[in-house]
């Protein structure tokens, strides 16, 4: 079974030569490099990782693309983009010509970034990405889902993946999943998938995180295994990397072997157009 993590961040230190913008703090105080990630992947048995450059570094993709250049069989990138910059318009036509680049990832649930959805400031991007065949991953909260539903309806050929099941950031258990019905409504859009990423951070339960399973079953029943992508957001995990794998592969009795093949790696690779080995 091919195991592909749908989301991990890598980053370097903020320096005068490569400064970070004043956004928010990293997951860990120390940098986490491609070499650190490779060691973790090899130890846990992860074959591939989709690198999502972290927003605290700014809208730069250099570290992820360098990792994909050096290890194309292990890494690919969902890159960041400054949607409001005039020079970003027109980039989608050649976006995937960058070696290792699979698509775009947008973080839209914080502060002024919410206006990109509510005021339609990203409308140009949805249209360009659909035309160019560039998939997009989006992190939003449940209160923003109706905006993404409109985007999915207006752009039926645009592949959209909802990060972290659109759970409320910083919340756990019932509070975190209180907007799940809104997410499940998106399942009627065949161009929408979900990322079952970072889930151990959304519960006060401990491994094997059985408190998450009733919620996961509802997501599974709505989206099916081909549109659910396992991942970890590794640098946030309250458990080991290996446990983040086995909570799906060994601890959920109603997942079939074929389900696991899709959820644990095949699904995200096919969705993003990352050629299977």
C-alpha cells in the first residue's frame, strides 16, 4: 500500500536574507527541514509527502520545490500564492510547469484572508485554475463553507480539497466537529474532496483516538474513500508519526483493504495528478 501524507510543512529559520512576514508563530520553535522530514518518513513507513509551504514563511515555495527537485519520488508541492498581488494573475497557465508543483494551497480562515472568499477577491483564481487544470487545497472553517460551495458549483472542473475537514481551529471534540454537517453538504459536489489531516489535534482523546471514529464514519459515508485523503500536519501531532498511520490502517475496523489503499495515498495522488509509482 502506497502511503502518501497529504500535508506536511517544512521551513527554515527567519533571517535577514530570508525574513518571515509578521503573521503567526510556527508549529515548533526550531526549523524543520526536508532532511528532518525524510528521516521521519523513513522511520514511520511513509512513501510520499505533499509539502505545503507554511504561511508563516510568507508566500514562498522555494524550500518545497528544492525538496521535490532533489527527491521527486518522495516530495511534491501545493504552493502558496499571493492572491491579491496583480503579478499573480496569469500564473496558473504555467503553474504546474514548475518541477514538483502540483497545485495551490490557500489559507483563508484568518483575519483579512477571509475577505478573499466573502468579497469574491479570489474569483479570478478559481477561473484560471479551472482552465489550467490546477487543483487547489483550502483551509477554511465551517462558517465559510457556503462560499466554497458556490465556487465548486460555478467551476465544476476545478478540483478542490478541504483541509482538516474544515474543523474549527483550536477546538476539540464536539466543539471542533460542530460544523460537520456543513462540510458533508459539499459531498454532493463531485469536484470536492476532503483532507483527513491533523485530526489527533482536534480531540482530547489519546491514541488510537476512537472518539474521532463516529465523525470519520459520517465523512466516509458522504464522500467515500476516493475523496478522503489521509495526512498528518506532522509538526503539530500529539502522537508519533507511526501512530498517525496505524490509527487508520489498524484501528478503524470498518475500513476495507481497498478503502485504506485509496485513503492512505492513492486517492490524493490521483486527485492531484501525481503519477503513481
